[in-house]
């Protein structure tokens, strides 16, 4: 008996070691197989070479941006004289910017001001060309000089670390070596199963395999959100480092959020999204309740035919209805208003289908008992059906809120002015304007995505439970 117990214990140990080796081999291969040992070898000489490259690129950009700053100054000087000095402040700024470029490095304040000017372009082709010519080259100067300065501070401080040593070792392994390590893990698992092949062991192995796959899937899905958040907390130098770092230098760095809100009116976008989401959810919920009650309780000719026809419309993609909806919005004079974002979505056959199935699952005897007691259909709906159908109703509200908040294509078509943009549309325009400033783009993306992530985390059970109930009953 003791020998059997020792054998089983040894088999369990071998199983555990084999599974750990397989998991670590998979993670290591996916992480380091695309790198070479040189990517993790950092010396003063390699840093000096990178500094020289950045400095040369910045100098070339300086030569290109200087005449473009002069062109922008001339452009605004001409406007200032022809439009009673309205652009005199900009002309003066570009004159001082040219002097600053000659005297030394470009300050962050000057660079942000040029970016702000670019975001306020009035649509004139000459102004677009003037500002884009400045900002594109000025960005190269600013980023490369800051990167070179940050690297200069690291010279002589020692660059080797445990992570670099581990990276050099793992990135230097060939595919055959990775396969050999994985084969070793498989052998240990096979040996462990031979020594301990009881029903309990097989059950535990199945659970371990299941939860391992689920964990890998969860990490794959969560990692983009984690990367977005940590990138929004990194500095420009940290974002551009290679190999990338999986944690910001400071978890309290919110400078990117301040700059993003300064360069684009995200507070206004956030308010617009809240308004559109609130009224869309309110109206759709109301029409869904009425439609679901009518198709589940009221008896009228052609009820099933009408409902089937409405269900068939779910096969039509929204893109096929864009022209019709856009024409309707134009005729009503709602173009470039928040009302245009709500009107085409005041009802949904999908949500009606969910609520209708849930209402239909409620016993008819309850309805006729209420009717015998003198209860009207309207009162029965709001006093009995709606409270009972709260789980499905919560699902409808949450799903509609998610869809309304994330809507992008329709606002892109009907919204023209900056003041009426919603968050997804505002993020799109900010992304095209922010260019290569990845930390600013990630900060803005976090502002857009985080509310819905929080909503889903708190309401995921209600969403799944409501869809299951509404889709299966009836």
C-alpha cells in the first residue's frame, strides 16, 4: 500500500512538472521566438550609435522645418493684414518658434501649441498645407531630440539586467531546442500518467487542461486592454522602447490624459455620448416594452405574420439602410445634430424579440385574473409584466447602452461639427490628428473604452442571464 502511495505521489509530481514545463515553453516561445540575442544586448556603444542616428534625423528635420515655419509665419502675417489682425498672434508665435528652433531645443509648450493650431484648422487648403508641413517635421525634431537626451542620461550606468540576460538566453534558442523542451514536458506527463492513472488523476488532468486553455484565452483577450492602459501611463520614451516594457515607469502618470483633453474636447465628446446613450436607451426601452407586450399578449389579425416580417428584417445589415436613414434625417433638418443619432434607432426588433419571448413565458392565467379584477392592459403591463420581466429588461438596457456608446459609422456620416461629435467619432479624428503619438492615442482610447468595460464587469451576469431567458423561453 505504501509503495503504491509513493508511486502515485511520484506520478503526481511528474505530472505537475511536465504541465509547468509545457506552459512555460509555450509562453517563452510565443514571447521570445521573434527576437534575437542582439535585441537584448545593450551597451554604451549601441546606445551611442542610436543617439547618433536620432541626432542626425533631428538635424535633417530641422533643416526641413525651418523654411516651413517661415512659410506659416508669412501665411498668417498676410491673413493678419487682410483680416484686421485676427491672425497676428499666430504670426507672432511662428516668428518666435523659428527663433527658438535656431537657439536650441523645441519646448513642449511650443510643440503643443502648434498641435493645437493644427486641430483648429478652419478648412482652408493653404492653412492645412502650412500647418501640416510644420507639425510633421517638428514632430521628428521633438521626438528624436527627447529620445536622444533620455538615452544620453543612461550612458555609463550599466544596462545589463536579469531580464536582459534571460531574454538573450531564450531568444537564442532554436526551434529544435524549443521542441526538445516541449517533448521533455510531454514525456514527464506520460510518465506521471503511467505511475498514477487513477480516475481522480484523469479528472484533475481534464480540469487542469480546461482551466489552462481558459486562462490562455482570457489572457489573450485581456492583454490588449492592459496594454492600452499601461501605454496611456507611459512617457513618449517608454512607449518607443524596444524590447517593450510591460509596466509604466510611474502608475500615477496622467500627463497624457491632460494633454489629450487639452488637444481635443473629450469632455464635450463624453457629454454628447452620455446624452445620446441616455435618450436612445430611454426611447428604445419604451418602444420595446410596448412592442413585446403587443406581440405576446394582444390578439389582433396578422400578429404572427407582422412579427415574422419584422424578424426577417434582422437579416438586412445596417449598411443597406444608411441611404434611406440619411435622406430622412436631411428632410427633417436634423443633420449635424444629436437628434440624428437617436432618431433611426428608436426601436429594435432584436430587443423586442427578447422581451416578447420573456413576456410569452408568463402564464396566461395571471393576465386573465388581472383582467377579471378590472385591470386594463396598460396598467397590467406596467404593474405586473415589467416588474416580472426586469431581468430581460436590464439586458435590453445594457445591450442598447453598449451599442449606442460604441456607435461609429452613423455619427461619421451625419455629424460634421466638432461640438456634436461622440466619443468613438472624436477618438477617430483625434487618432488621425495625433499621428505617431501613441501614448496620447492610448490615453484617449482608454477614456472611450473604460466606461463600457466597467459597465460590462458589473453587469455581465445580468446580460447573459437575460439573453438566455429571453432567447430560450416561449
